């Protein structure tokens, strides 16, 4: 009878082995899940850039030219708050120009760009505009953005470890370490 009672319980040694195995596997999963999160953020970033490419093409098709930044005081309000040469005014212009073609405000943000994590949700809900992607200004004309193999847009930082992403005229996205991908 005494022998049966012993076999039903766990010894301290068995319990320590199980806990240490759980900790070991848990420790191995953390770096793997981090890597998957980085890949997911990069995939979302590439998706945002391709969405913006579609919006740029839609604007060019509809208006006959690349969105043109206003010069001098054309883009500034009386208090200068809408000045296109401020970050807020610059992204306000681009978001407003491409919004009819499907580019929402969050499309302009790379999920790996940690700068925007410091802003509270209420700050982002105000009429403040931010962006990760910087579009290239082109001269007016329907073919100008396609004339040279110049990036249409580039990330403002290396958020994915292989240089900043660049959006090319054909809709492909390359990193700045290999900008023309064999072209």
C-alpha cells in the first residue's frame, strides 16, 4: 500500500526537470517570435509602399501628372501651419493628394518606424500628419516620373536592416544596399 502512494505523486526532481524544459523551450521561442514579428512588419511596410505606388499611378492617370507641391506661399496658411515645407504640411499635402486613390494616413507609416510609438493615440488623432516614406518631387508632365529609373519614394531610415526601402517606377521595392537590383 505504501508503494502505490509513492508512485502517484511527482518527485521534486521530476518537477524541476519539467520546469527547466518549459523555461528552455520558452527561451528558444522568444527570439523566433521576434524574428517573425520583424518579418511581419517588413511585409506590412512593403504592402504600404505598393499601395502608395498604386495611388501614385491612379493620380497620374487621373490628373495627367505627378502631384505637384505648391511653391512659395501657395501651401502656407496665414499662421504658416499648413506650410508644405514643415513636416506636418509636407505629409498633409501628400496624404490629401493621394487619399482619393486609397492612401489613408496610416499607409504613410512603416510599422518598424519606432519614432511614432512615442506619440499618444490622441496626438495621432489630431490633424497632425507624419510619415515614414518621402516621395520624390517630379516636374509636371505625364511621363516625367517614368522617364528615369529614379525611385518614386524612399524610407527615411534603415528600419529593416538592409538599408532604406525604395519604391521604383515599376512598383518594385528594393533596399538601398542594392538599389537597382541588377538593372
